[in-house]
C-alpha cells in the first residue's frame, strides 16, 4: 500500500492494522524468553502480581513501535515506562497487516485523528499462569480507544496450539467496533447450560457470592482477562464475572472492543460502561461483567446480589 493510500485509511484502522504486526513481534519475544529459561520474575505487589522479563520486553517492543509509527498517540502500558532503545530486530516494518484491510471502518470512527486515540497495552496478560506453564492463558492485549470508548482491539495468543507442536503456533485476532472481527471463527455457547468464567487467583467473598447467585452449571476459573473473553468468543462460556476490584483498563480495553464488535457486552458489575480516556482511573474498581454475543447481559446484572453491588459502589466525585 502506498503512502497516500495509507493516509486515506482512518487512523483507528491504521493503528489497529499496525498493532496486529506489532503484537505478533511481541509474541515472538515472549516465546524466545521462555525458551531461554531465564524469566527474571519479580513481585510487584505480591505473589499474585508478578512481572517477568517477557512482560518488560514485550511492552518495550509494543510501545517503541507504536510511538515510532504514530508519534501523536497516547500510550498507557501496564509496566513502568522504559525509554531505552530497543534492539533493531524488535522494530516492525511500518504499515498494517493486510488482514486488517478486510474490515470496514464504520463511519463513526472515520473522523478520529491520531492525537484523539488512547492505546492501552497489556504486554503479557496472565503473567502468573505464564510462570506456571499454563501457556494457553497468556495473551498480548492492545486496546485502541477513542472518545473514551474501545474502538478497536488486538488479542494475540502466543501459545495457541502449543500442545500440538505440529500445528501453526500462535494467532492474532482483532476487531473494529461496528466493523467486525478477523483471525478466528466465533462460536455460540451451548443453549442448554450456563457456564461462567472467573478469576483463578484473585477470588474474594464478593466474587464467590456473585457466582453462587448466578447458579452456573459450570465455573471455569482461569487466568487473564484476555483469555476469559476468548472463552466467551469461542462459545466455551456464557459470561465472565469478576465482582472485585483488581482488573485494569489495559486488561479490558482490547477484549471489550472485539467482544462488542461481535455483539457481546462488557461493563462493570452494575452494568455501567467502562471509560478509557487518558485521564481515567486505571483500576476497574467496580468489577467486570462480560457476556457472549446473544447472551442477555441484563439478566446477569439483575442477578448480582445487593450485598455484592453495595460492596462495589462507585465512588462519588
């Protein structure tokens, strides 16, 4: 695609297309660090909040490439900023992944300019599971927000098919709000049961109370917000319920964009939309509730017990 053709593509779509290639490179870096065997694990706030060299390196790769190609973006990453130059082989050639051109940017996003976009980056979602060898829980998340709402999202699964070495390893899915998704085949959850996914390592009394009230036939306790939303997209769960603070905007922006592009929903536990502007609180302090396309989101909101809602009241002001 020529330079003039690229500039005619809406900024949101250009950032998404570039982010697909950048996420692919970050995934290669993550796999390389795991193969090398020195994860460089540190605790950030405790044993359930870890950081590895893969987290740090993947974020450096993503931020450096996005800033190089789109210098007017606002980029917010999970890890502390690191302005050191990145190795030359981490630099991704400018331009979009050709698959991004298959999506049609909706009219409501065509006028968004680069300086109006906020990108939320989780370089390695599911870090604890990564250190424990639960590699299918791991995702790279790049969420693209405009006007405080998720406009586009990229989810890379570095270890997709890792248990089947003869198959292609890793995949990247992406989507535009109002413009569709690419990279995988969505599936509907079973009609004759209720399957809920929730946290694997951050459970609380409120989390358990919410789950009990919903009376699911099955609970899938797994790591990573990206992985949980993938369970919804692939028809393996009906809802993702996390009635607790802890999840951050970089955990939910990309998954929400892709989920809503398919007709699903992601809100806080009260059914209130999350906001993704540059000045918002990073913590999703009132929990997360997501439902698969075709699942009645309001039913789940209405069945959250009053004591759980009271325990997660929005702060005034």
